[in-house]
C-alpha cells in the first residue's frame, strides 16, 4: 500500500518562501516519477510540478516556473517542493502524488493514482 504524507504548508506573506516535503512508503520510491498538484477553492486540481526517477527531468506549470523547484532524495524516500516568491494566487491545498505504473516521468494527472492528504498553503497579500 503506497502512502504519501505531506508536510511544510502554512501561512506566509507574499514574496515569502515555503518548503513542502512528502514522505513516501509502501514501494520502491526510486522507481517512480513523482508529482505535486494543487487545488484552490472552487477550482479543479491542477498540475504544479513533476520529477523523473533520477531527477534528470523536471517539469513545471507555467504559473510557477522560475519560482518553484522540485527535488527528491531517493535514499530518504522523500519528495520536496521549494516555493519562493510566493503569490496570493498560489494559495491552495498542495498534494503529493505517485503514479500507479513505473513511469520514468509523467505530468499527466490521470497517470497519478496515489495521493497524500494534502497540506494547506496560504499566501497573504
């Protein structure tokens, strides 16, 4: 059973930074692409960032490119999202996600089958 547990969310002023973490368990972490998605109130869950098994490929939504950085530590079974220059429009619940299949890299939401419980990020203006 794959389990994903996010941490690191909180309240921050615009321009500030947060670092999200996602602890994974239940299978060999290093064999799978991983991703971050977010969902704001009244909106659909959207792609934020994804990373390949060996960190050779990283993808970002246009809205966060240049401000967010995804990384992973396969030895610690942990995924990270460093968020800088935060904006009020970044306010959302952020979810860590893992695909069912052993993709090297995917950013397609439907490929992701396992989700964490989410962590709230609130950016005040």
